[in-house]
């Protein structure tokens, strides 16, 4: 029998895509094949915004993602410097594509999100976690650093907590992840994970898809930017563009006519 696909994609008629890391026997740890499969799926989804408005990311079985596969890391120890750079760039590129998807992205986290698994969580727009989920940026225990995931984690939790957790590899649970901003919602059980996912998806489907993509880009462009006249002029142009857009016109008309906008029908 051939090995199962490392990543599964299910797109519902309701414009929801569910990506499942499908290596439960390996705690959904990723290797090069898994990274490449995720990267290809993110490319596909980014080109199909008309068919997909929300993307959920989850792990098969009882674990979200245990980080890097041990055999993959063992093989990497024998790579040349050039091969190591190429391998690391594949992971960095995959995370970059996830972070920049125009759709609302939701991580459904249970069991554990270790190392790069926590990086996947940070790269998503929204993260929902079961309260006993284990998190850790464990790379320093192996003599490594969480380099490729660092931009997304630092944006999510800030430099102070990132430095503390990167340098100590301290483990923490979902409640702590919520406190520092890595996770937005914490639930008690795996069953409640799906209920909360449905709630967040309902919120996402009530929003205009183009406005969602623009709102995500807005946060990236504003974060850390000095508030000056140049920034405010740019923001004025952005809202003017949105008001004149088809979505903006439809949203205003629907509000005035007391009906649902077209993207909610």
C-alpha cells in the first residue's frame, strides 16, 4: 500500500476549505513532503478566492502539529550548507504563503503545537485551542533557533515574550497562549473546538471577502508604522477605495434597505 497523502484538502460547497495535516502516526510533524504539499495548497487557495472564503487548518488524530519530523531533521544534519538553506527556505516560504492568504484563516489546535507547529498557529489569523494543548518553541533544546517561524510569532506575541520563550523553550498551555496573544479562543474540549470554529466561520461569512483581504493587509501595513500625515493620507485613500468598490456600494445599499448583502446570501 502507498503512504497516505501527508496533507488533505476538503472544500465544501459553502466556500469553506479545511486543510488537514494527515500524519497522525507522526503527531503531524512535518517533513519536506508535508511542507511542499501545504505550500502547493496555499498557492491553490490564494488563486481561488471566488470559491473559498475561509480556510481552516487542523491536524489528524489527537495532535495539531508536533513540529519538525525527527527523521527529516536527522537527514538535514547531513546536508550541505546550500541544501540546508534550500530546505529552510521551503518552510519559510510555506509559512509566508499561509500568512498572506487573502481568506480568513483559522487554526484549530489540540494536543500539541510544538516548534514549527506553533509557527503555523502564529501565521493564521485566528487560533482556537483546547485548554490542555501543549505549546513550546523547543528549538534551543536541539541547539537550533526558531528562525523561520520568528516573524509570525513575534508579530503575534511581541518581542519580550518571544525572546523569553525562544531562549528558554518553556512549555505552556492554551490559557497562557491566550494571555500572550498566540491564541484568540480557548475551549474545554475537542468537541467545543468545532463549535467555536463554526462560530468564527459564521462571523467570517458575514464579511465581504474583498474587505477581509484588505483588512488583513491593512493590519500588516499599519503595524509598527509611525502615525504621521503620510500614513493618514494613505489610510484615507484606502477607505475611499473601499467606499467606491462594488462591495462597499452593496454593503451600504443592503444596510439602508434593511437586507442582507449579496455575500451573505
